[in-house]
């Protein structure tokens, strides 16, 4: 039973880590080499795509999607999609994908004369399932050695940790003050009804002692 409990907790932890890793913003320093617009048929992969531009039909199974193609300083490739998020999830409230695409076009550069760009995005890149991170913001920088401190992630995770710890403390107090005494009272009443008011230890007390001794 203990193994099942720990496996369940581990699965919850991995799910939370995956959720935050996908949703929270990440920053890449890259060199943009091309921009493109492609017709995409989502099929069973729609979970990892956002939506059409605000004001367009949101129920289409295929539509044009903007892409930004880039290289990292180590020449590793990366492709970003550029979609509006609107008022949906994740809550980036992005409604300016067309403007972002224009900025990306303006920052296209070559390997000989590179223009380095910080692209803020969320999501994952997976070639097997054709999953692309969604670019939400970009800005030019002078060098790929720029140090980026994820202040927003620090604030969000810190706030969530604070709320979670406060909730855990309150739950411990509630359990200690309300739930545990109620359970003890129920056990005592069951003992009195089943075994009488004898001085010997109840069945439940014997069972707890046997468990603890193992």
C-alpha cells in the first residue's frame, strides 16, 4: 500500500513539473533565418496548438500558421509557431501575432552578420509529433552571451510555493483539531459498543500496536 501511495505522489509531481515546464515562459537566444506561413491540419494534435487570430473562425480543423525559423549559437535549429492565445490558456493574452511576425522578418540575419534575438516562448519542440513552442515576445540583443534571469518564473513559482505551504499548514491544523479527534471519538464509541467498558485494550488499539511493532 505504501508503494502505491508513493507512486501516486510521484505521478502527481511529474504531472505538475510537466505542466509548469510547458506553460511557464522560457527564453532562447537565437538567430532568426526565415519566417514562413503554412497551412496546418491539426487532426489529433490540436492540444498543442493555440487558436486562429482574434476575429477569425476558431472552429476550423486547418488554418494558416505563422512560423519563425532560427538557429542557436551552437548551430542547433529551432522552429517556433506564432499564434494568438487570446483570452484562453495559457494566459499570455497574446493578440499580436501579425505584429510579432513583422518584427521577426525585420530581424532576419545571416551567419556572417548575425543579429541575436531573445525569443520568449512557452511549450515544447517535438519533431515526432510536430509540436512547436509558441513565440510570445522577441527583442534584439547585441550578443548571445546575454544573461537572462527568469524573474517572472521566480515570482510565479514563489507565489505558488507560498500559497501551497500556507494551505498545507492550514490542512495540518484542521486535521489535528477536527479530523483526528473525530476519528478517535468514533473508535472509542465503537470500542465501547463492541467490547464494553473493560480495562483491556480494544481491538483497534491492539491492531495499531501490532502495526507499529512491524
